C-alpha cells in the first residue's frame, strides 16, 4: 500500500502499489504544477479529506477536475467528472515519499502539442 498526502496532511490518498510508470506532462497546466502523475483505477484507491479540504479546478474540455488542498496548496490528484466503473484517475506522485517511487520509469508526455509520448 502506498500513501500520499498534501503537505499539511488533510488530503490523503492510498493506492495498492506502484504504478507501471509515471508521467511528466508538458501541457499548460501540468508544467505549471510541476506534477508527476501516477495513474490508477479510481475504484482501487482510497481518497480522504477532499470534500472538507480540497477544491477542484475544471478547465479545457471539462472532463476532469484537478484538486488541490485549500490549506497548503498542494496539487493532489485529478479525477474524471463522470466516473465509470473502470475510470482512471491520477495522483501527484510528488506527494509520495521519494523512496517509494525510486526506480519507477518516468515517461515524458507531450500534452502541449502532439498528445503523444516522447519516448
């Protein structure tokens, strides 16, 4: 079990294990956030504190909401606005302990232009 939390600990996320890879996206919002995304199925995660301590940001095609803690400001995760049973979501892997993701492959994603992986 991997545990992630924002800096103040009010938003917490638990996932079953390591992701297959991490994603470093260069789209207009990800590059500003400096996030490193780890993808999981939403049904296999436990997310706590969002309703009480986080705000979502919806933009672009309006298919996902990106959350940040309203107390410490950390970007925590994004999730689909219309989730299905098999929906994916992503946590900001920078909220995990660095040792927990050491050695996990990082893939660069061109979300700014080609919408494809660069590796």
